[in-house]
C-alpha cells in the first residue's frame, strides 16, 4: 500500500492492510499545500498489537527532519518537513523489535498524520514497516506512556506468555438514513441476533444481548463472520472476515442493521417497449421540485426496464427520472415524476414502512433532451491561450452544482462539453500561476441551450486569493 503523506513524499507499506495507518489525506487548497488527516479505527490493544510490526516503549533521544529536495523557500514562505526521524532509547520491547534503541519515521505535521513527539518524553509506540524503516503517526495507538495504562495491561499478558483464547466481539445496532438530510437515525441495539464465525475446521456462534453486544471466543485463525438478523431487516453487508493471529488477539466487529425496504417498478418508452439502462431516482417527498444539490438515490433499469431500490428506510418518497441535475449523464430527460407528470404536486407519494416492499405501476419515460456540443477557448488577459487551465461546467440556475466533470483545456486552450437542450449552464475556468503565486479565474454564462452551437471565450483574471 503506497500512501502519499505530504508534497511529493510517498511511503510504501508492505504486507496485510494495517488499520494503524489507514489514513485519508485530503488536499484542502492546492496552492497553499494544506492537508488534513482523517484516521480509521485502530481497535483496542488486543487488536492493534497484531496489526502492526513493532510495539515498544522508549524515551525520545533525538528528533531530526528528513532533508528536503523541493524548491528553495520564498521569502516569508513556510514548509513543514516531509518527515521526521525520531530516535528512541528503548525501555521495553513487546513485539517485533530487537536491541535497546529504535528509529521511527513520522510525517512532519499533524495535518499530514504525523505524531508530535517531544524530546525526553516516554512513549508507547505502535509502528509498521515501511520502505525506509518503521513508521508511526496519529492514526496509530502511539501515545505517551503515562496515558497507555490499558495497553500496558494487555501487553504484559503477552510477556507473561499466559494462554488466552482469541475473541471476536462488538455490537449490533439498528440505524436508518434520512434521505433528505443524509443524516443517520439511530434506533438502538438489536438483541437476539445470531453471530456465526466460520473457520476452516469449526464454526462458533453467539447471540447479541439486550444491549446488542456479543462475544465469540475461539482459537486463533481466519474466520468468516456473519450476522443473521430478524425478519424485515436487510441481509446486505452482514458478512465480514476477521483474522486472529495469536492467542489473546481480538477483533472488534460492529454490525449495523437496516430495514429491507424496497420500491420497484418498470419503465417503458413511448412505444411501450422496456426502457433499458434508464437512471431512476427517488427523493424525499419534501425535496420534490427543489433545485440545487438534492440528496437522492439512483438505480439503472435492467434489460426489461425493471428497477428496484433496496434497503430503503421508512419514509415518504417520489420516484421518477432526472428529478435533479446530475453530472455527465449521456442521456437526459425532462424531469418526470411517477406516474408520468412534470408537476411535483401530482407525483405519486410512496409511503414506506419498516421492511415494506412496494411495486409501482409501469411508467412511460418522455423523449430525451437533444444533445449538443459547446466549446471555446480559455485565454489570459493578454490573449494567449491558457495552457494548463482547468475547466468545468455548473448548473446555471443554482451555480453551486457541478454538472460536468472538470478537465484540463487542450494545449491551445480550447475545450468542449456535451450539453442538453433546455438546460442552463455556467462555464468556470481556473488557473494557478506558480510564478505570481496567485489563482486566476474566468467564467462564461449562465446561458440556456436552445439548439445553437455556442463558441465561448473565457478570459482569466486575478481573484482575491494569493498564497503567502
């Protein structure tokens, strides 16, 4: 697994996936080179200990920055070091380390998932092997030794070589999702759900209690874990795998149950034939007729024009085609609600209760909107083509909804997009001027496609943003 943790710096991790360094690095602003770090769960000590290559406690003896090979800094410009090398005098080795000293790499800043060590402080370190040595960060269980009581209690049981069974444990909870807001709705624990752990030789099971908690004790090994919910709940995503490499190891596995709600039907074209590969949407009834970014679910019809929405939460919905603007669609229809109306107030309201299945009457889709091409050129204020500029298409009404995937202009500054008759568009171009450390921007529109081929010229000008 290769993970880019800062500008141009890539660390390579080998072996099984490690939750220790399951990190998502998001670039917030390309010109400013700012990053944010988000971590996956590492689990308790009995789990994370066996997901890393080394666990030890030690005192930080020295911290040094890895030399940079990037361009020289400009006046008043600051750059975090790509990585730091942290050297320890080892007090105790619990796993995967030999000798009395250790050297560990970490990213040079917290936003890049680097752990902030202090020279002279004692730490418990969880580290994985990278191409340049051991690596750790804030996505691990690494912490000050004074804050590692739970970890030390478990690690001492390994040192004593006591025999403990392996364990798989977790909770079973019921949750749904409000389609309109996208927010989860917690309905609490689900008791009496059977959990089975199937290994190569034996199968073990347990049931969730009144708090939704379960625990399976079993020998070390690799297992397929399945939750079997009561009737009315979906069976989707309820089978996982877990590997327990040694006695005393554990694996935390939580299950979330959803109702098996379904909405299905058939789409036909004007001749009565099945409308295959048509994108069908459902919206919350409260969002019918609104513009801008609207949360929805979408499925494609099959060769017989059939569609089905599964794992749908209880609520009231409307169904149709092109009820919202969506990005880069090859076929676009006028907004049409079941049973076949453009008026959202006349749409069929589908009220779904927990685990209920609803079959709608067949619906005829309208003729698709006609497709055209628009194109043009992006240029600087001096008239030269803006090679390297980015170009994107947005909804001309809300101007906050992107409706075509962004791309680079051609070397001569030209671009082209497919568009559809009757829809409003806004063209947005951006360019980062590295020499002046500023962002340039230009736009054209909004305009409604009426059948004429549009040839646009987008001129870039300075925006208010400048890098330090």
